[in-house]
């Protein structure tokens, strides 16, 4: 019983898991933000690239 309590207390003081979780949340929010921006700007970017393709000479 004493060993379980000691292990539990040691895990409670360990902050490495918290840091990993914070980095995972930052990565998830960044991915969501990038997806949102691409969803909003996708049609506009498609038009820009189509204009560039149309301006290139045919081979």
C-alpha cells in the first residue's frame, strides 16, 4: 500500500506529461486554424493559380 501511495505522489509531481499535453493542444489548435484559413481562402487561391496558368504560354 505504501508503494502505491509513493508512486501516485511521484506521478502527481511529474510535470512532463502536462508539458506534452500542452504541446499537443497547441499543435491541434494550429492544425484547426490552418484548416480554417485554407477553407476560407481556398476558392480565392484557386482563382489566382488559374489566372497564372491561363497567362502561361501553351507548350
